[in-house]
């Protein structure tokens, strides 16, 4: 699971956005990579060399307006609800549901939140790959494997692997590795603890909130890393692994 360095990185971008130059840089990044919905303004959660991540909130009765995208995009519904298209088609998006949008897809005319509660969506916009793997080269990515918890495969294409795990109170993931280019999104947060060969068991300073996003550093299996849920409620977690 997460480590403190990854969690702190996820909090740095909104902090940097409060000062001049980084704010302009983030706005430029949003124009270049992020989705654009006429009636919505995204909250930047993470911006690094590989992804640009924003949270969008659609209030009850609010329309997204016309939406376009500059690149490939993964949508993760942290707080779901009913979105009704301009043609009148109502679609239920449950908490934790994901959807993929290609850069070349047609412009979306927009939808309205026709439910009673706000809808919160995390947008993960993929940035272009600087160097592609050579023919015959082994892929750098791996599926995340928790020895103690089976994962649910939500989506896979030539760009990403998306998995979902539920960690129940008192449950530990089991010793596992984290491979390069992995992003986590909490559908339901909670209180984590961690341990490894180098660190004794310790609780994180604060619970992870719903919708928390972070970039995971690479961790070798030899480090003996694992995390556990020491809270009272299940933790619902989506992992996104970049293939390229």
C-alpha cells in the first residue's frame, strides 16, 4: 500500500497551486492533458511526468457541459450517482466504477447529475511516453498481487491495468512488491499501518480520506513491505498500473 512519501506527494500539488509560477504551470498542464468540461473546474490532485490527475464534482442538478479531452483518460467514480445525457438516457455510476476514454473519441455533449447527492470523479490523464520499450523487451509493469487479498480486475487495455481491493478491518495485504508507475485511489479510505524488514509496525499519522490519490514508489519484494487496515471499516482501494 502507500508509504508516507507517496501520500505527501499527493498533497503537494494543491499546495504549490497557491503560488504564482506553479499555478500557471498547472494551468498549462490542464490545457495540454486534462479533460475540459464547460461547466466544471477540476481540483488538481497529482501532476508528475506520467499522469495529470484531477477531481471533478458534479452537484445535483448541475450539467457538466460539453466535454473534450486532449489525451487518453481514465475515469474513477469515488462518489457515484446518476448522470443523464442530453438525449435523456440515465446511467447509474456506482462508487468505484471506472471508464476509459481514448484521445480520439468524439466530443461528449455533456450530462446532468439527476441524483440527490454530488458525484465525485477522479480523472487520470496519461501523458505521452518519452521512450517505448524495444521489441522483445520484457515489460516493466506487473499486476499488483496481495498474497492475502484477491483483487478484482476492473479494466485492462494496452495503456493501463486497473485493479480493486477491499482490505477489511484487521486484515493485512501480505508481503508484496510495487512495480514502476503505479497510482492508487481510495474509494473508501481508512486507517492504515505498515511494516517491513527495515521498519517495525507503525500506524500512519492520519487516516486516508475517501478520494485520496498518490503515486507509489517502486518497492522490491525483498523489502518485506506490507500494510494493514487497523481501522473499524473496510478500505476500498483502486490501483492503476501504467503499461507504457
